[in-house]
């Protein structure tokens, strides 16, 4: 493992602080390192492996599509991609259309271009996009303008379109800004991910829909992390009684391979015309085939409901643990299999907790420096939930006993 760490430092650009384990294989809800150690994967490639690793339907789709074709260019009709687009539209915005990308950041770029094209086509006087404080929408230069985390956007060149930043769940501030500045669109994550797992209230989301209707603005939802079953519905907005105008998706849809895109409602479906946007690789026929397999498992084989039930059990046990140890566990935020555990620990102490769980064979993520982020697979079992909760409680009780001594 040290050899891989050394080679990584020598040949790979250091843009990520990596966990020092080299992965050799994966199966089910587990990763195995090159030394044979087994790890329960509770952040699934940052919300990508929604069905765990090497799910039989995913492997089957790889084999079947792999024997047909892997790349044909988007100048030809691509049956797996067309089928997937049809299913996505029918389950979200009937009458709409899909534009595929290779990633979440590219989905954000596509959304920016579509909003800009909409402004031009409608000859609207509106301009700019409203985003939330601490939101994250990608790292490419366009997406970077919408990402409101200084450590991420730093001092890279900024594109010229206006960006307006507002506080999470503050309806009055949003209303005043939209009336005064006349932006063209509002883009939000239903649950902020990298920003610390912060859930938008139903009142706030409904207020965004109302404001967009009143001001003739585009309501865009970044469901890159919250979508594809992560919160217990196919997309998180489906917990509520409204429809967005634009949905950004990626991560879980590709079954482990790169795939993303936007779903535009009917009134935006034909904003892009020939030559307005494009990409060489998206949609990958293989990724699209895997996307169809993911939807098969979630919607036709009952995994969406089983995952919802598993998430409910995980929430129940974490809530009980928080009530038992309120001096350590502050509260739990999120939805479904997207959880943020807020503690009374500082960043160094949270890192120590993460390292302890790593040693015990559990992989968790830390975001916003002090929030333990869980993005488990929907295939998480009751035994695996018990294993995680027992290890977490063991660490908390040990920490409290040391503190008392």
C-alpha cells in the first residue's frame, strides 16, 4: 500500500487529499484493499454507487452492451440513451427533453448555457442566476461561478454573468433580491451536499416555485447528488407538490460510469437548437445501458422502496444514538440515504473519528470540515447498519470515558 501511495504522489496531481488505502476490488457494499482488508462503503464513490458494487444487473448490462458497441458518436441514433431519456422524462417532467453530459459539472455548464439561450430567445431583460450560500455545483469555470465555497472557487477567472448569493431557507431575502435584481433563474440543491448536508425546507422550495412563477424565472434543481433514489424518491423534489423547470442529474444514474445531464420541462425543451451545445462522449452507450439497469432495479424490482426502508432504520438508530449522547452528537440532517451527522467535535476530532472508523473497516466522508457525511448504498442491510452504529457508539463511549478520567 505504501508503494501505491508513493507512486500516487509521484505521478498524480495532488488535487485531492486521498485516504491512504489502495483499492483492489469491490463487491456488494464493500471495498477491499490490496492487503485484503474489507471496508463497509458508506459514501459509495461520493453518491455514485447507489446499488453498491458489482450489482448483478449492472454486470449483466456491462456484458450485454459491451458485446454491442461502446461508442458511436452522437451523430447516430443511440437506442440505450433514447430509452433512458424517455424513462427519465416520463418519471419527472412529461413533455420535456434530456441533454446528456459526462458529469455533474458538465450538467451545470449545460444548464448555464440553456438559461443564457432562453434569455436571448425570449428577449428577456432578466439576467443572472441565484444560488445558495455554501452550495456546490461543480469545479469547471462556469459551474465554479455557481459554487459558493471560497476554498473551491478561490481566484480562478470569473465569467461575466451575474451571480446572486442568498442564505439557505430565507424566503424574504430571496423575494427581495428577485424583485430588485431581476435574475433569470434560481438554482438550488434540495439538500446541500458538500455545503454540509443542509436540507431545504418545504416552505422554501414552494416559495422558490411561487417566486419563479410570479417573476417569470427558471426554477432549476441540482439533483446531481440527491437524485436517482438517494432520498427515497427517484428525485428529491418528488417528496413535495411542485415541478421544477430544469433538473440536473449525474452520479448515481451511470451505475458507476460517468453520465449526467439535464431534463428540461416542455417550455424549455427546444431552447437548444442544432449547434448550440454538444459533447463527443455523452451519452456513452455503455453508461446509458447501465442507467437503464439502475432504473430497472430501483423502479421495477423494488429496490427504491427497500432502500427507503433501510434508510428509515438507519435514521431511527442514529436518532436514538443522538438522544443518548447529546453532548457528542448535535443533530442529524439530510434525507433518505443522504445524512449529515453534526457533532460537538472540532475538525481535528472529527478526523480522528473518521480514522477510527477506517481502522474498524468503515468508510465515511467528512464535508464542511466537521460534518460526517453518509451516502450509503440503497442495498445497505440491517446487519451493516447495526455494525456501523455499534462502532460509532463504541467510539463515543470511549471518548466520554477518557474525558471523564
